[in-house]
C-alpha cells in the first residue's frame, strides 16, 4: 500500500524536496553508523534496494541491509551495534613485528630506495619507517612463524 502511494507521490514537489534534504543530511553524517541510524527513519520495506540506491547515492547496499536489521531488532532511530572485533594484545603484535622485520629469516627485505619511507604517528610524534617487501607469501611466512 505504502509503495503504491510512494510511487504516486514520486513526482510531487514535496517528495523531491524531502529526498534532496535527506541526501544532504546523509552527506553531513560523519560516520557510517550515523547514516544507518538515519536510514532507519525511512520505511525500508516500501522501497526496493535498487530504488534506494538511486534516490540516495551516498548509501551502500551494506547500509541498507544494516538499517533493515536495526529496525527489525531494535526499532526506528537506534544506533547499530558497533563492530566488536577481537583485540590483539600488544605482546603478540610486538612478537609478529620482530619476526617479520628480522632480516636473518628472509621473510622480508628493506626497500633499496632511500626515499621509500612511510610516515607514521606514534604517541603524537611523527616517525619515518622504511618500507619493507615480503619475499615469501604470507601463508609460507606464517607456517615458518608457527
């Protein structure tokens, strides 16, 4: 019912101005989570995914899928769950870096070009680190590491 009404109102001035306003709001969002939260205010079942992608160019299929999931699980205008990956402790990171940076194991080599550096900010200080290139595949290097 709503989709038929929405398609009839597609040509009206109100719908066009609302869509433009909504697109501006989406562009002003600073994060993907804010865009998903804003998308929950639209009746998502009334528009197909392709219609939404056409009407709202800054929206992705992922955002539409997540907005539908948030509406189904929590309701309208709720924040989606943040990504909660498994953190890696600093000792594991240090061990892996030490292994891959060790020249004796022949896992990687330093770039011969002296200008091949990457600027990295650590603890507020900018440092330059020389780029390194893998000499083996990641799988092979990991098997040696184990």
